[in-house]
């Protein structure tokens, strides 16, 4: 299995290299050559090499391949986007064939061609009677169900350093948001008001998720990325639930001391970074959502001229908007137009001007 | 499973308890010894529940679909964390189903739990199967996942194709192959309404048999001594309706209204527990679908209307603004009305907004948007992710477990980082580990990671990636070399020995040069290599260091059969000022081998060896037999020009005055070369040549002479 893992790592590295540089770059040639030579050894052993993707798992030669790091899941994601869930490679494959395959996988908008010794396709379960074709999901999602919301809420609030969350539940919720936004259900109708202090974290999280997906959608960001963006935004404040009790204003409460607030991006990121199968955007956004576009903000970081990822920039906008839109004991909730006005004019350097303009315009269009 | 068994439905509660206890006992095995009371208790409880199940059936099979347990055709609550945990623990070791048979003993159950906890998840299925067989469990049968059943549809790629969960297939069976209603009740209730409706929406009205509608509705509404149809079930059913496409929604609504009409008690009991607005919504849907609601059902619903609600229309109006059953304040709701909203906007703000509206959607497709999309490239996200991990490794909020886990993530990522030429991030990893080590933060973890980063396999990988991608990242490569110091020398030497590309060889030698004297011991080892090019490269490297302590070993290479090696050795010796090289050079110049003479001439010129001027002039004075003999004198003229010894001038003059009828062209070229190489001779010795050259008919000679004359005037 070690050789198989090595092959997958090198193959993914060559795809990544091809993506970052070009297919003619020396590193692509080197890596493809290296993966070809490992593949050759593997093919000599068994005559054929199969890669199957079942859900988020990579199964190679009928054995699941585990612990292959983020590049393994990136390969799964990349193949999925191409609609490939199975690859069979047989003896006789040439280096140029593998090179072409790598280049095709690396190219975002290109569907892989057919190759003489690489068969690509989809996986089905060989139970004839039960086989059915599933069309793309087309339910009538008028609102997020109370049940799903409740489950996700419980899962969210039960988060602890010793318990991993059920990512699938969060993903399901985000998919609902995406479908609702695609169906052009009013953005404010999807968002929820905060009912109680204990409820505030979760409700705020879902609102930020909705608003961030909405922004991404209005910006024309590829559909493929929406789920990851929504999920990352949903989990942006998860660090608040992981802060030690000594940084809470009162035991069992939700209010954080100032120090706790400043640390929540770190707690969130370090928690999310360790969850297998979760999009890498989640820890990125958790870490960066309180950094500002002008490079200020918190948490403290060692990298000079650090710039937030675009997803963090969008989440920061949604975060700000939702916080100001909600009622809190000491102040009244600001109205949409007041919040937008504040965001646009009062704090230069807080947001990416391009994104904030898009946000304001889109919210207006959605409301009009 | 035989048909008789299938007819006896399992007690869901019992089944649930059995799984919970099986999971607890499985976990306890990892914590307590077999004789520990807690272990004993949990094993006993799991065993008792299984025994009760065996009274219903002689064997119980749990199908495992990754994180889902399937019993018979029923998928157990997918979101129950205990079921999930139990399923995943089996899935981890490739188990597709496990069957417990009557006759199972407590000890066997304990042993099976031990098997589940063995560290075998990294093994392939075949090996896990072998481990299972060795254990021998007479009353536990296990089916391992057969990945061969995943059939292959070639030459198709489909963005919408996805793995079909087993229960989806079950629902398919429900529609196409009628099952007993009793069998499906719990399963239908257990399927989340949105999922169930999604599945049904894939079928057209015509595909679904009429009785299916009633069967599903009966399944939702059926009451039994164990379970009553509650307001909550009713709510789930309404949710299910609301997600159906119109044709199916109508059919299911009709069926439910029919059932409600037939069973007033059921309707009364369920609807009384429902929030009023849900009942209204249900009624609304029925009316919208043009379904006639029987009068007695209408009366019942009217009787349930609480008087405080007054006007239904107001509630519904609010609902368009209400979120999650909670009314937002009236003034907020009012604000969302366009008229009021615009009224409250400041002039300045309105101007800003107007400007934004002027932009067309197509304007968004600018370079900014392309840049945005670029940020979602997986590789760049990975890169940023690594950056965050590095930031986290610096933070003081990490526990030991978290720190270890993040260090492991970076370790996993390192090979990929190197192959993408992200050497900067790699340097950061080393820096952080070293700093944390110095600060005594998690020293064992740092030591372990650093050991990996200093291992032989890793260093070979590192240098290999530097070989391919290092030329573009010289600053980072320098930092890496500085960090590892002489540890990298053997790996660079290996890479150098195997490298075909001259450009990369040069790069590798540049890196080796950084190590100065430190590379001598390794270089001397490599000098014994049989391959001529390895010797040559080593000699080049040694020549760069200028080390004198190894000259004796180098001298032996001066007589190597390959002139490239001997020449490199001579270069080394010349660099160190060893006279042995001059002896060797003379031998070269006196040689009968043209190649050796040629190399010797080049070397004499480039090192300006005065001691061999005699040998060089002798070469010039040689009788020419062919044009090529004249041609061979050109490099000699150049070498002598580099040395600039005045004794040479006489020979040069002789060459200039000599005549050749046969080889006029090449002779003229030789003369031109003499003038081109005069600049290093003392002026006095070449003054006459310059005077003659100024008047020459040859333009090159004239130009060169003019230039020299100007220089010395």
C-alpha cells in the first residue's frame, strides 16, 4: 500500500504542478515521469490499477486508501468535478498518455478524453434489480426543515475539543441554503432572527452562511465552490464554543471576555484543521474572518502583508452585516440600509471595496 | 435470511438497545480488562439484548453502509450518533455486514469486540479477512466489503452521478415492488421527509401505483400500541407533502385527507397537537390543489381555531416576513417594505447605491472576478491552509494532542509542498519546530518531527525536489542549505552524479560550493567512483574549494584515461599552484593525441602558464601539411596571446610573413587571430607588428592595429 500511496501523492503533485505552472514545466515532466515509473512497478505486480471513489473515500485496487492528506482529498474533489469516479489503468500505458491524462485532470474546464490504456468512468453498484438513475436533486425546498435545523443546531452547540462534529449534517444544511438561493427565495427570508442568547451563535452562523453563499452566487463564483464556501462561513465562529470557561464572563454562559474574543479565531481554526474530510476553507475562514482587508485586525500573525482569502473577506462582510442587524440588549438592531450605509462609508479598509459594493448592490436588488 | 425470519418484525426498541450496548461493550474492551465489573456489566447487557433478539430470530444481521446500519431492508436512524459510531467502527475494518447467531456466548462476544479494536484498519481487506478467520467465531459471521461489486461504466463522466445510498434503493423497491405495509411503517417514518420527498419526486405520477399513495400515508399515520400518530408525525407528513412536486403532492394530500376523513379520532388527536398555522397551511395546500375537503373535516379544523388568532390573513401576511415561527417587530417588518425603506435612505447613500446600479452584471466579469475565482483553485487553498497551520503551530492555545495532530498534518503535506516548489513554507516548518524545541514546547513531538525531516529518505526527496524546482527559488534553497549544512552534501553529490542536464549540474554545483571545505571528505569518497563523469564533477567541485590537502589523491587522476577527468585534475592542481600540473601539461602538449594537445593548449591559455610557452611555440612552428594543421594553430595563438610572453613574438612574425598558396583563406584567418591576441604582449615587443598592421590590406588586421596604436599612443 505504501507504493500505491506514493503513486497517488506523486500523481496529485504532478496534477497540482501542472495547475500552478504549466504542463511543459520541468516539475510536471519530472513528477509524471516518477509516477509513471511507480505505476509501471504496480502494473507489473497486478496487471491493472484501479482507482474508485466511493463517497469521499479513495479505493485503490479494491482497498481503501487512508491517511493520504489533503492532496488525496483534493484529488478526489478534482476527479468528482470531472464526473469521474473510477479510473482503470492497464498495462501498455505510455508516459505521454499519462502526461496527457495529468494535463486533462489539471485543466479546470476540460473534460478528460479517452485514452488507450486509461479507462475513465463512473461507478455503480452491481445489483441489477436495484439499479436506478438518479437525476439531479430537484426537491421543492421552500424552507429549511425544522428537523434539520434542530439537528444541525444541536450538533453545532455540542461541539467540544473532544468531539468531532458531524460534517455531513452541516453540509446538508448548506446544500439547502444553496438550493434556496438558487431558487431565488428572498435572502432575508432564509435568514433567521436570534431568539435567545444561547441560540445566537447558531443562528448567526447560519445567517452568515446564507449571506456568504449569496455573495458568492452574485459574484458568479463557480457552483462547485458554493458548498465549501457556505460550510466555511457556517463554521466561522465555532471557536467561540471551544474557548475555555475561564475566558467566559460567567460559567455556563456564552458571553466571552475580551481575551476570549480575540482568541476565538485560533481556537476555531485549530479545531477545524483537524477534521478529516472538511474543506480546507473552514479553518482558513475561522482564522481570518476578523482580519481586515487593510491587513489589520486579529488574530496576531507572523506573516507580513497577510491578505485574507476571498472567502474570509466575504464572510467578514456577512458577519458584520448580521451582527449589526441583530438586536442586542444594549443597542437597537440597525436596519438594513443603516448597516449597509455604515459598511460602505464608516470604516475604510475594513472590507474589500469590490466585494462590499457587490454586497450592497445585491442586497438592494434582492430586496427590491 | 429465509422468508420465515423475514415475516417476524424485529422490536425496534430492543434492536436499538442492543446496538447501544454492543457499542458500549466494544468501547469498554479498549478501557477495561475482561474481568473488570464495568466490562462485565456492559457485556452482560449487550448479550442479554441479543438473547432477546434471538427469541424473535435465530440470527440478527447488521448491514453496514459506511456510517449507517441496515437491518433487513431498513436503514436505522442515520443521524443517531451511537449507530453511526458503531457502523463506522465496523466499516473501518471493511465489514459490510455482521451476523450474530443464536448460541453466541459472552466470551465470544468479548473476543469479537477485541477483534474490532485490533489495529488492522490500515490492512487490505484480504488481510483483515485472514485475521478474522484466525480468531474463529462460531456464532459471528462477517461479510467483508467486496469493492468488486462497484461496477464500471466506462467512457462516461457525469457530474450528477453519485453513490446511491442503500435506502434510496429500498424506496425504489417500495415503489416498483410492493412490500408489506407493516414492513415499511417504521422505515418510512424514519426517512427524513425532505429526503423521502426528493426520492419520490424522481418518479412521475404515472410510475407510481395508486395504492402506493395510501400505503405511504398509512405508514405515516398508522398507530400501534407501541406508537401513536402524534402531532409531530403529522408535522413531518406535512413537511413531506410540501416538498413534493405538484402532481404527487395532490395525490398524497388527497390520500391523507381521505384517511383523516375515515378516522375522525386520528384526525382529532393529531390535528389538536399541531400548531394552528401548520393546519392552515395544510388546508391551504389542499385548496390550492383543488382537493375537496369533506365538511366534517372542515368543521373539525374550524373547531381547532383558537379565538385569539382572530384574522387568519394577518398571520399569513406576517409569515412572509416571519422567520422560524417568530414575528419580527412590526417596525422592522414595515421597514422591509420598499416604500419605507427608500424613504429612510440618506441622500449620500442613495447616490452611492445609484452608482452601483449603473454597473451591469457583465461588468462583474472583470479581472477582479477572474482573480476571485483564481483563489478557489484547490492548490492555492491548500497552500493557504498550510500557512494557517503554520500560524497555529506558533500559537500558545494548542494542547499537546492538537499540536501533535497539526504537526502530523504538516508532515503529510511536506512531500506535496516540496514537489510544488513551496520551499518557503517548508523552511517555515523547520523554523517553527526548531523555535518550539528551543522553547521546550512539546519537545518530544518536535524531536520526532525533526528526526523525520533529517532522515535519509526525506533528505533524498528534498534534494530531488530542489534539483527540479530549486533554480526558481534560489533564496529559499540557500536557506535550506544553511539549515541542513553539510548533511545535504551526499544527497547533492548523488543528484549531481545522475544529472544529465548541464544547467541543473551547474545549479547543483553552485549549491555544493556553499559548503566550502565541508564537502571535501564526501568528494574524496566519490573520487573512487568508476564513472568518469562523477570523477570529473568531483574534481570540478574540489577545484572550486581550493583545498590543498588532497592534492596527492588528485594527482593520480591526472593520468586518467579520459582526458576530461585528467584535465579536471590538472585544473585542480593548477588552482592550488602545484607544479605537478605543469609537468602534466607539458606531457599533454607533447602528446601525439590531438585531443590531449587541444585540451592542454586551452588549459595553458586559461591559466596563463608561462612555463609551457616553449611547448606552445613549438606547436606553432610545426610544419603544416594540411589546412587543418593551420587551423590547429589558431587556439595556440590564442593561448599564447593570453600569456603574452615577448619571446613568442618572433614566431608570430614568422607566421605573418609566411606564404601559402594552397591555404590562403585559413592562413589569412590565422594572421587576423595573431592581431586579435596581441593586447597582452608588452608594447615594445609588438610595436613593429602594429606599424605593419596599420598599413595592411586586411581590414581586420588594420582595425586591430589601429586600436592597439591608439591604446599605446
